[in-house]
């Protein structure tokens, strides 16, 4: 009896050891194979993930790698998608060749030195199109609200309502700057920033360029517009030509004055500085996107004695412009410039709508600040300590 | 139609790009639109290059003021284009890669009358290969294009960037004169922040000094509260301005960028 018991115990130990360590001749499959539709995409993609085989570790049977296979049905013909090396803590793969709406089954093959083992087919995984990004619902609501304000006040302006816009010193000085250049017989320099035409600040700058060009044409001064991008140059040429046409001075338009310099940031700055030192403009406009070169431009302009009007929505460059320029349009003033200079009711209406959007944001900032303060305090009521913020929780 | 077509294109493209932010299904369409922009911009480079050459050629031809600079520009333009497109490179082929070296004296050098052991002796350099010109090497590291870019272009850009140091000093000198209340505030806060940024600012603080009067603490509060609040306010205003301007352009209310009122 004791001998049989000893043999049973020994046999049991061997079985346990074999199952724990991997019996000689078997390779355990990869763990935890999951297949899911790739979230928030346009379809045609499935995410596959799996854990390494328990044998994929030092001291175990050697795992050379993994293979991911795919088929249209669990028992269908499988096609290999990708190979992966052994030794990673986790594996994932995005199958971007899946057809939207089609079912797929996946399996992972563990490749060993002498053998391989497959997981059971996992699926079906179906790639679907997502038609809405739920985490951006708040952005959608905010965008619709802001757009509603803007469109409402544009409609009000079209209906003839008088709209007030506060005085912006930098824009009031545009005419003064152009007049000064005309009196001194020197050109006006307009720098539309260093971004391409797909940047909204550049577009805002080009809309102001049109107004400035009209004034320059009427005053019979010269206008120089050095551009850092070819598309900006093409657009600027069109804007200035139309402005001269509108002012009744098409003969005075000089296309060579709206020129492309270079795409390189500091090469462009060197070129503009060279134009300033040679042409000695009496009025400089720096409107659009600027980076490190802002102070170089502004200081060079100051050195030649030009009146300088700058405007950008880059918070990091505003201090330089405020320091070195005579007038600076800060942030939204740059975008309001077109409406301010033209005084067109529809454009003014959009400014008013944008201001009401600011009021709503102000309300939420204040409400958030008050709530954050309240949430800091604990109050003891009837022996129970509660956080004040809990009083506002709807149950 | 000359005015309506660009407005229609702007509206449709803008609408797609806005909607794809909320509708993932439109992401592929949006990426195609953005790729088209890249292609158009690539062709526009040729327009810009032609404009650059034409303007400077006219300056040279009519001997306008400072026309020699235009010669330098066009020469540089041509050199970079030729070197870049041809993939010019100068390589040494054949010979040994080991340059001349200084080694220990050997029997041979001693027999030739060289100084005795313990003294370093110049070893005759292995012959270098002949210098050959190769084309089609692209613009990889080591080619002539890369050399010109690295040893001419970069230093010149660095030089322009370095000018900032002098311009910051001159702008600060003008801005920090305490003539008005705002200028005084600017001067005081700039002084505190500069003092807080350097180790010397905290070096002189005695142990009994209140922590809320140390340059470090004051600097942190100015930057974290005042500066951050100001920047965020500007960003909020600018962002609203961006939305408003974009809406005006999409709806065709703002048409100045097309060259009309």
C-alpha cells in the first residue's frame, strides 16, 4: 500500500510538473487573443491583441516567434498576415486590410524550434464605420452655440441694426501710417507672416492687405510685400491687383513688388531686413503668424525709423511686438481688423456674435472657479463630514 | 463663375474638414483633401522660384540699386539646384583608408637614421586614393549638397538667430525705462523673473527671509498665475476670432482673400 501510494504521488508530481513547465514535445499556445473593431475610424480595420505563450520565457521550450492568421470563417482557409518576434510582453496588430462589414476569424500560431501551436480561432470580428465621435460632443455643442451667435448677429446686421465696435488704436493708425509714407515719398512694407495660406492668421493678414493696398493706391504710394510661401505670394498678388483696380489705379500696380523670397525662416528674415535697409520704408506692417524672427523684424524697422503696426495671435511673440512696435493688434483684434476697416455690417455682426461667445465662456470659467473653490471645503453637519460639492450632486 | 467657383471650393473643402473632426467616417476623404493641398503647394514652389529669378534678373538687367546682390542670389540658386539634382559628390577610390599616423620607431626606421627607441616617429602615410567625381549620389550626408547645406546654410541661419540676443538687449533697454505705470510694472516683474531664473537670485536669501518674498517663489507666482492667465485669455480670444473668421470665409461673407470687397 505504501509503495503504491508513493508511486501515485510521484506520478502526480510528474503530471503537475509537466503541465506547469510544458511537457516535453508540446508548445503551449498564445494567451488572451482578442479581436475587436478599431474604434472611431472609417471602417476597414480590426485590432488584434494577444499575450505571449507561457513557454515564451527563459528556461522553457524555445519560442521563435508568432504568426497571425486570418480567415473568413472559423474553419475556412487561413492566410498569414504578419510575423512577430518572440520575447515581448504583449502583442498587438491593426489589420488594415479588412473589408468593412465582413466577418473575420483570427488565430495566432506560436512557432517553436521543432513544432508550432495554434490558438483556437477567435471571432467573428467585423469592421464597422463609426459615424460620430462621442467624446467630442461637447465641442460640437460649443461650436454650434458659437456659430448660432455669429449667424444671429450677422442677420441682425443685415436687417439694418446699428452695431458698435470699440476703437482699436492699431487699426486707427493704418491710415496715418500710409499717409506718413506718402508724405515722405517712401514705400509701405507689408509682411504677411511666415505661415502658408492655409493658416487662418495669414488669411486675416491678406484681408487687411487688401484694405491697406487700396489706401496705398489712393495715396499713390508704393507697397512692398515680401512673401515666404509661393501660394501666399500668388494670393497677395491677386489681392493687391484687385485693390489697385478698385482704387482706379491699375496702372500703378507693380507685380514685382509682391515677391517671393525663400521658404527658410531666417533666410526670409535676412531678405526682409535687407529690403528694409535698402528701401527704407516709412511704414511697416507685420500681420500674421510669427515666431523667433518677430523681434529681428521689429527692431530693424525701429532702427530705420519706420512707424510699425504689428498683429499676431501668437502669445509668445506679442510681448516682442508690443515692446518694439508703435501699435500692436493682440490676438482677436487681428481677426477683427477686416470688419473694423471695412465697417461692413455683416462683418461687424460676426464680431458681436464672437463677443457673446466670449461671454458664455466667461460664465463657464467663473462657474468652474467657484465650483473648484467649493469642492475644497468639508463641512460637518450633524456629526457627518461632507464635501460641499456633494450638495450640488443630482441623485 | 470666376468668383463663385473658389468660394464653392472653399466651402466644400472647409465643411469636409470640419465634419471629419466629429465624423470618423470622413477621415479618409479629409486626408485626400489635405494631400491635394500638399500637391498644389508643391507646384506652387515652381511659381515662387520663377518669380524669384525673374525679379532678380530684371534688377541685374537694368542695373538697379544693389544689383550685385541679385547676382549672388541667382548664382547660389543655380549652384544648389545643379548640385542637388545631379547628386554631385567627390569620393576617393582605391588606396588605404588609414591616414598618416605617428607610431613607435621600428628597426627599419632606426636603420634609416631615425631617433632611438622611446621617441615617436612619423610613419609614412599610406597612399590615398584618387579623387573622383560621382553623380547620382542624391543629397545624402557627405554629398556636396549636404556639405553646402551644413557648412553654409546652417551657420548663416544661426547667425541670424544669434542677432536676437542683441535685439533683445536693445528692445529691453527701451521697454524697461520706467516712464509710465505699465512700464514700471514691466520693469519690476521682469527683474523679479530674471532674478528667480538664475541661481544667484536665491543665493543671497538668508534663512530667516520669508519664503513668499524670495525671487523663486515670486517668479513662480508671476509665471504660473499672471503670465499663464494672460496667455490663456489671449488664446481664448484668438480662438474665437479664428472660428468667426473661418465661418465668414466658409459662408462667403469674407471675400477679401479673393481680391474683392
